[in-house]
């Protein structure tokens, strides 16, 4: 049975299988900043000095799910 995928499904499948370039760059940058806990998706630090630095750039924990970024 052949499965037809929509454009959106193909994009999500590619991103989840191959990775997303912008997200990969963010992982490399944020890993050098101290401050656990971190976002589960982009590894943005929420605590410590790193959390204060990226907080000025607008990266904050989500109000509804504090394990993820709000933006």
C-alpha cells in the first residue's frame, strides 16, 4: 500500500530525520553557556549566568511548559 505524504509531512519527516540547520547552530552556541536547567528542544539555558544572557535576547521558559522556550 503506497502512502501519499503532503508537503508538510515531507518537511517534518526531513527535519526530524536530518535535523534543522538553525537548531543545530543553536545547540553548538548554547552548549558553551552555563546554566541548567535547559530547554529540551534548543538547549537554551534558563538558569545561571547563561540564562540571564539569553534572557536579554528574549529566550525564556514557556509559561505553560517550563521545559521549553516560549519563543
